[in-house]
C-alpha cells in the first residue's frame, strides 16, 4: 500500500512537471506568432483607427456622407438617437420656430437646477420662510444671484411659453395631425402658470400673500365647487369645505397654504409637467417632426436636380 502511494506520488510529480513544460512550450510557441500578429494589428490600428476592435465596438457603421450612413450614425448612438434621424431643414430655422419651445424647455431645466439649490436654504414655515429669503439675499454666498436666476428664469419661461404657443398658432401647427400635441401644450401652459403662481407665495412677503389671497378668492366662485359659485351653495359648499379650502388647507392664507404651495411647487407640478413634456416631445417626433414649409431633405439632395413627374413640369 505504502509502495503504491510512493510510486503514485512520484508519477504524479512527473506528470505535473511534464504538463507544465508542455504548456509553457505551447505558450512560447503561441507568443512567437501572437506577438507579431498583435503588433501588426496595433500598427494597422494606428494607420486606420476606424478598423480597430475598440472603434468598431463603439461605432458600428461607416461614416461616408450618404443619407443611410447619416441616419445610422444618429440611430445607433445612444445619445444622438434621442434626436430624429432626419429633420426638415426649413422647419428648424429660428425664423420659423423662434426656438421658443426649446428655450422654454431650457428655462425649465435652469429652474429645476436653481430650485433644488434654493431648497437647501428654504424652510416652508411662517417663522422661517421670509428670514430664509433675507438670508439668501444678504448672507449666502451667491445666494442673491441664485434667487434672481430662479425668479428671472420663471418670468422668462412664462413669456417664452406664450410666444411658443403664438408661433405654433401662426404656423397652423395645431391642425391635423398635431391636434393632440396642441392639447398637451395647453396643459403645459396651465402647469407653467401654476408653477409661477405657487412660487409666488413662497417668500411669504406682502406681495405674495396678497397675490395668493386675490388668486384663491377667485376659487370661491368656481361653479359647483366654490361656495359663491353657481350651484355651489345648493351642493352644500361653505368657506370651510369648498375648493378654495382645499387649495389653502384652511379658510385663510396661512401656514397650511404656505406648506401646500411649497409641495405643489417643488414636487407635484414639476413631476406632472416633466411627464407632459416627455409626451410633448415624443408627439413632435410621432407627428412627423416639427411642421415646416418644405419636405425633409438633405442639403446635398436639395442641390441635386429633381427627378420624377414634378421635375418634368418645372
Ligand atoms: C412647458 C411648456 C412647453 C415646452 C417646454 C414646449 C416645447 C416644445 C418644443 C421644444 C417643440 C419643438 C418645436 C419648437 O421648438 O418650437 C414644441 C412643439 C410644439 N408645441 Fe410645445 N412646448 C410647450 C408648451 C406648448 C404650448 C403651450 C402649446 C400650445 C398650446 C404647444 C404646442 C406645440 C405644438 C403643436 C408643437 C408642434 C409644432 C410644430 O410641429 O411646428 N407647446 N414644443
């Protein structure tokens, strides 16, 4: 038994040494062929980086200037595919769109960014709110510019959204097939105005207090839901259970109204508006891109002589 073990152990050792030797030999043989092949590949890669494995793993198609490659270039790129593969040259001219939809969206991004920064300093309570605004204005480094960026972007967004709507109306872009997107736009307009209105109360100054007092007093007269509105009293509406009471969280503009404004302003309305914007942009794509005076065409195609029956008549 002991002999067997010894001989097995000896044989095992010999087997292992042989195995290692052959593997090392094979590796050396492979290196002799692999290294030159790898070196050639590296040199080829330096000569033409578009042929390297790294490049082709990222960019999966050629880049010759053909309409197909242009479309593939956009569609196969994770960032660029957010944009349409082809767009109507004339439709994206600033003189046509005034860039107002894009500017509105850009202002919304600024508002979100500056708004989140303001949230680090602001407490929505009667004791703190106005003090926080004073603190931001006078003590917080860059607080004044931060607050003013938020205020000015808010004013500009309201102006831009109206101008955008005006442009869409002037170019008749509310017509078929864009009726649905026009309606999404109307909701976006309402939510933009609501963002502005709810933000008004947050500094808890006299201006905001009275603006919101006047604004929410109008809610008393809401048909059916306001205690002074048509059929309101018949439906049992009082100053303590009507729609105004729901908006303010009470019968006067006070601590609850401030808290409700804050939550609507910072969470509720931005979320709804963001979802609507996603739908809005998706619909622009689905409705055939931005409406425009001329059909989709590349600059290169526009210069070429036209073919077909229409060209014969030209
Ligand atoms: C937060 C508000 C809004 C944002 C961020 C926004 C954004 C945009 C953007 C970026 C476009 C692409 C074309 C362009 O820039 O002009 C667009 C198109 C459009 N928007 Fe808006 N929009 C908003 C509100 C509105 C409103 C209030 C309306 C109308 C009631 C509207 C109706 C439309 C329509 C119909 C189109 C397609 C226009 C076309 O094909 O020419 N949008 N929007």
